[in-house]
C-alpha cells in the first residue's frame, strides 16, 4: 500500500513534465540556474585570488542579489504587460552577455574587482526579469490542477542546481581557473537560450497598461503595510536572511583562508549545502503537515544557527560537510515555510503582489547581510563573524518560537482595504 501511494505521489509530482513546453522550459531554467552557480564559483574565487579581503569576497553575493530586490516589483509588473516569452529570452541574453563579458575580461587581463561586480550586477538584472516572467507563465503550460506539482518541480530543480552547479564550477576552476567557470557558464546560458525556442509565441496576452501596473503595485504595498500577518512574515524573512546569509557569503574565505582549501574544496562544500537543500525540499512538506509553521520555522533557524556556528570550528572535512548538509536542509525547509506563509496569509487577489514583496525582502536581507558580515569578518575575523551570525540566528529562532506559543500568524489577514 505504501509503495502504491508513493508511486501515485511520484506520478502526480512529475505529471507537469508531460507538457512538452513545460518540460523544455523547466530544463532551460535548470541550465540557467546551474550557470549562475557555476559563474558565482568562478567570480568569488577570482576575487579571493586577486584581493582576498573577506568583505570584498562577500560582496559578490550581495551584488548578484541586489538587482532582484531593486527590480522585483517592476519586473513583476512588466511580466503582466509584455510578451513573457520575449521577456525571458531577453533576460537570458543579458545573463549570457554577463558570462561572456567575464570570460573576455579575464582573457584580456582587465578583469578587476570593479568590472566583476559590474558584470555580476548585470547577471542579477537578467535574473530579476527572468524569474517573474517565467513563473507567471506556468499556468499557461499545465492544467490548473497541476500547478502545485509544477511549483514543486521548480523548487526541486532550483535545489538540485544549487547542489550540482558548485561541483561543476569547482571542477572547472580547479582544472582551468576562473576562466573555465566563466566559459562554462556562457555555454550553459547559450544552451538555455536554445531550448527557449520551443516556447510557442503568443502564450501571454497583454491585458494591462503601465498605469494599471503602477496602481496595482501601489495597492499591494498599501495592503502589505496594513496587514499584521504580512508585516510579521516580512520581519521574519528580513532577520532570517540577514543572519543566515553569513555562511553562504563567507564560505569561500572559510574554505580558502581558515582551512587552506582549493576551489574544488569550495565547490564540494557548496555542493553539500545544495544537497542538504534538496533533502530539505523533500521533507519539508511532511514536516509542515506534522508541525505548526511558527515552531517549524523556529527549529530551522536554530539548526541553521548552530550549523553556522560550528562550520568554522570543524577541522575534520567530512564532519564539516555533514554540518553544511544539515545547514542546507534547515535553510531550505525554513524558506519553504516562509514561501508557504506568503502564499496563504493574504487574499487570493493580492497573492502575486505579496509574494513579490516577500521576494524583495528576501533578496534585500541576503544582499545586506552578505555585505555586513563581510565587513564584520574583515574587521573582527572570519570565524568570529560566522559564529556571531549563528548565535544571532538562534536568538531569532527563540523569538519566533515564543511568538508561536502565544499564537501564530498563519491565517489569512484581510488587513486594510487594498483595492485593485
């Protein structure tokens, strides 16, 4: 019986892949996501090699994420009024241009840290416009009853890309230097572009004007400001991402400077973080059915905090990989709880705008935290920064748990009248 149920669940989860268009564009997005992580390995290792300062290395993640915060609402609005297929293809071209620029700059010997930051900012701009246009198109590729399964497949694909990309990037950097990662990322971007030609033209009709989008964004922000549920969600997201970003941002210098590792060692470390994230994606659905969201979120914060604290203290490589996998699982489980809350804490007609605001705060927290912990590490030490961030994340978890015991904010909050 259990086997039959698992088989049925597997068929339901994979059902969206029966749509040729969804399957091909899902694969294109996977290639695009892998290209970002491959390029990131090359960029952080290049910066670590020519500069080596913790704050400068950590700034790579901040600069990559900042455009998604800066342009998130605008990109979401444009996805409602422009042809989404053309918008995704244009965004992918921008990302390919960033990879080509990094490869060319390094080949010419002019790839300074400033140029790296400019080109990865361009990469982030492409990702910012690609994400909402792609996700908003899911309903045109699969039947309504398969949308939840399609979203699960997208989350799984993202987690797998986070695990696979660093390994590929680490191997390329180890074998060919940062140039190998940049060229590899360019090749992946070009493959992603090629698969997008399967996407039929005309899938997304234009229904809104720029004025409509501006009014819709304003109404959404007014609702967010007046909803206690959404304010609590965004506060949790900002704190968790700010504190949790330390491990991700400082991992390159932890591997290189604290443990004297190579680019391949960094790639393997990221791979264990990503593999843990895959596990977290798989188990969190069951965990959310067993535990109240606030308590589950608090537990993931505490596990992430403990992992962040112990990573720079764990000299045994295999033990460190295990801690990183645990951190990745807890991190992805926590983010899944936050995303689920964003999807359910507001009326249906406002869901898109609330989710867009959530992603803005999510990326802002990661970007600001990456910069802050980089400066902290430069001034007070790499291990000290990661350990302090871990302790802070544990404190956040304790606060969230105390609030959950008093009564959570999982229910839909009608907030103030938002209109639109």
